[in-house]
């Protein structure tokens, strides 16, 4: 089975398990895949749907997440009430301390591969790449 089909099937299974438990909301599940000094990689599965109330979250580190399955709106104070529609292949960028909500108006669940970097480690990466010469933050949020 192709990898993205397998990822989508695993998300469907997680949503089905939630339905079997009576549809009770549970926070996203973070499965740690790897970590090192100043970084970690997680497989994040969320089973929220249109009837679940979004809640405020905060990025604790620099975050880059690849949406692998499902859809949701990523709302930050700069996006207003509609947010940005995230679909498979989208990249979600987050700065430390940034508030956000993920809203699932169009279906149940999503799955992301999420990379988290401490500010110091991220600054090293940015400097090595010759970017973020000014603010050391993602600007397009």
C-alpha cells in the first residue's frame, strides 16, 4: 500500500475508534518519532470534527508541520475567524509563543508530521541557511 494511502487509512481507523467510544473528544495524540538536542519530530493524530469546539493552543517552539491526511483550518490572531485551509501537502508554520486554533469544519481528523525546534537550534539552522537575518520568526502566518 502506498505510504499516503496507509497514513489516510490509519487516520480513518483512529476516527472510527473515537466513534466507537461514543464520539468523545480527546486531545491530539503526539507520537514521538525522534529527538535530539534542541529538536524533535512527532507524528500527530487528531480526531476532532465539525461538532468539536476548537480550543486555544500555543506553539512552545518553532514548528513546521506537514499535513499528511485530513483537512482543517489553522487560525492564528493574524488570520481572523476563517484561518488558512490546510490540506494534505500543506505546511503549517508556527513561532514560539504564537497562539492558534485548529478547526475541523469540513471533516473528521487530520494527521501531521511535525518538526519542533528550540529557538537556539532554529537560529543556528537559519544562520547556516543564510535566512531570517532580521526577526528570526516566520513572517507568513
